[in-house]
C-alpha cells in the first residue's frame, strides 16, 4: 500500500527520500528528519549515514532502516537504489554532510536522476558551486538548498511588504548574525561540529562567513529584493591557532544604490543565535529577529510602529501559507525548516520549483559572496561580486 499525504490538490504519495550524512553524533541530520516528520510528506527509506561503515550501520538501525538499505557509502546507495523497481527506490536525496561532500554527493544524485535537497552552503568554493550549477542545469531533477530562515512566516511577510512597495525605495539594509559558541577553542576539545567547521579541508576557505554569513547575506538580498554588487569585508580569527575566520563584517553596496552592513560572529559571548535584519526605505522600515520569529515590526515614517504577528488574518497569502499554528502559539526553527521541505515536496510532485524555495542560484550567490569577502579582506579594498568566476588564489 502506497502511503499518501493529504494536500489541497488531494492525496499525494509520500516522497521517498534517502539521506547522506546525518548519522549518530550529527546535529543537522536530525533537524532535517524532524522537518520531514513535521511536513508529513516524506518517507525516509534509505541512507548512507556516515563515512564510517560501522557508524552508518548503527545509525541505520537507530532510524529503523532496513539493513539492506542502510548503505556504507553514497555511491553504493545510488547504485543499489537505481537497481530497485521505480515504485520502490528513493526519489530524492537529502545531503547533510560537511561542506566538502556537498558537490560530489549532489552531483552524483542529480546525474542519476534523483532530486536533491542540500544543507547550505551549496559547496565549499565558488568554483564548485559553478560546477554544481552546470549539473543542476543538465539534470531533470529539482535542486533545493535549505536556507532555513526563508521558511519563517514573518520573513515571507517581510518579502511581500517590500515587494508591494510599503517601504518605498530601499536605501539601507542592516543584517547581523552573532553567536558565542566558538568563543573558546572547542575544536581542540573533541567538539565534532567545531572540528569540521574550522577545518579548511572540510569546511572550505571560510569559517564564520561560510557557516552563518551566507544566511545573513541570503536573507538581506531576499527580503530587500535587490542584489549586492560589491562589498568591503574585514575577516579575522580571534582565537589563537584557529585556521578559519570566526568573526567578520562587510559594508555592502546594492545594485539599486542602497547601502548595507553585514556582521557575522561566532565569538560574541551572550549571543545564542542572534540573526536579525532591518530594512529601511524612503517610506518605512521593518525589523525581524530570529529569536522572536513570530513578530515583524513595520515602522512607517513619522507614524506609530506596527507589530505584525504570525497567524494574523491580515498577513499575505505567502506568509499565511507558512503558519502552522493559530496566532499566539509559538513556532520557529523546525517549522520553518518543514516549510522548505513542503516546498520541495511540491516541486518533486509538480516538476516546478517555487521561487520561494532556495535553489542553485542562491547557492552560487552565497559562494560568490564568500569569494568576494575573502578577497576583499585580504586586499583591504572594495570587491565586486562575480558569480561566473572565482579569483581566489
């Protein structure tokens, strides 16, 4: 019997999905699985959950995967799933590995005809992102990138308000993402997440900006509805011996003439996950903070501030579609993640990716932002964002 999920278009079969990475001890893999469960539109049918075969087997048993579909490598998973009847094999792959595996896994899955949803950033480097963009363009499947914060209802409301012109001409964007978790050298103490995120071989040439700066950059461009043309960045590693930056800031120039500031730091004591953004136009401003995600402040010139709340009947259709609970009932990170999985399921079933679902162009722009930031910081100069070529040494 085929399991189905009820949608506005009627019952639809669950999307059969496999996972690469995300085994025991991993953080983001479980977040992806929780988002799938909240969505209710996926069946995890197989996995290559670790590069260590023993850990992969243990993780498969923990998730109650059939022994025959708990694979020792992503190559084995793709090969053996393709050998199964079409109605049984996986349809999509969730990539939740460290950054260095995003390109090979995503590319192999796409070339085999599977859909892909990948954790961000898309790849380690801009060159890899450009290579992946070519693979996405040549493949029949859908590619999606989990820029989680775009799944929040009030972020959707902010996007809609700016697009409708309520702020007028956008002039100033201020976005910051401070955390404290790398204030001490925890990578030398066996902290798994810190170990790979501070290792250039696994994370890529950027640390903090690659991990959370890309979120801030993506949020700024998406809400403001304009792209950054050039930037001037200052990146540094405050912790002695750390190989990648743990703190940075960038001045931004946008294509419409707006100016901006982006700050990302993982060495800011007292900050947990302090992503917040302000966008100012010539008529009004708005403010949203991830740690209070159900509230969006609209601030008209010379008028009282308006406090908009998730679940309110006055929200746009775009925002209302992302609200899972009635007004006043908290929802947050996992629900936002699930909203992206909902959009991914729609794309898999219809073959059309909604513009609200981040994709390869978001991934390429994120890596171009990193490329430009690293070059700018080294040269201490303004640097243009180029999505066609990397100029890093």
